[in-house]
């Protein structure tokens, strides 16, 4: 087989590996939401190993990318795919970190601060962050620019919800209606969710870069 078909097959394997890591992140996030909503502490405990597995997958994909860059002669389109994969797995690994962070936070409390104190805004943040993650992954794996742009546009919605949670916690501090630890935990949880949304936006932006060579309006190659 000539070098180019072999390289094309290697690129396909790379994209499948990224998709597998993305799937794991989505499954972990779904399990997290279910555990929070049911206050299933055993399920939360099981999520604490999530970070290690995600890091192992990230390192494997990064090694694959470097091999393709150093041992092959990729054209511009190929370079965009490999570069995007390198960037996307970093964001996916960080999402895995945040899933673990949230699980640890909820295990420190008898009842999830999201349910007990964050109210509808926190629940909506969880839902919106989930949608953004699903759609960002879909945009990257399917090379769908329309979906990628939709994810980027949703970032303001998550930021708005975060600000609403923050305002309600500040009001609780002024009124001394909540314990300080509860306020801090609730704000931390909201911040983790906001960061998951930010990473979804990053994935969407790299999906656009993979197709166009543009990142945040700047033409790279």
C-alpha cells in the first residue's frame, strides 16, 4: 500500500480515538448529573478515578499526533486535523478534571449544593453545559460548522446563569441566610460548570479551525 492511503488510515484512527475520549467525557458527565440528582454517593465515589483514565487517553492521543507529525508529510488539511486533535484532547481532559472536582465537592456535603441551594439556575447550568458538550463533540467528530457556531453562541447563556447563581449567593451572604461554606461550595460548583461550557466552546472553535484554518477569526493555515 502506498504511503498516502496508510496515512489516511492513521488519520482516521486518530479521529476515532478522539471520538472515544469525547464519548467517555460525555458518559462521565451524564453519570455525574444522575449521581447528583439522586444523591448517590457510591456513584460519586466511582467518578473519582475518572481523571486518571482521561489523562491516560490524552497521552496516548498526543503520542499518536506527534508520530504523525514527525514521521509523515501532512498537507495543510492533515495538519489542521492533527493540530485540532492535540488541542481538543486537552479540553476534554480538563472536562474530565471538572467532573472529578464536582464529584469531590458533592461528597463533602450531605446534600448536593446544586439541588439544595443553587436552585433552578444551577439545574439549568447543568443542562446547558451538557448540551454544549454533546453538540461540541458532534461538531468536531462530524465536521459540522453550523453546530460548532451554535455551541459558541450558547456560551453567553451559561455565563448569564453563572452570574445569576453568583448574585443569589452574594444576596445570601448579605442576609446571612446561608452558611459561608455552603456559599463557597455552591459558587465553586457553578464555576466548574461554567468552565465545562468554556471547554465545549474551545472544542467547537477547533472544529471550525479543522475545516477552515481559522481560529477565533484569525487565519492560521
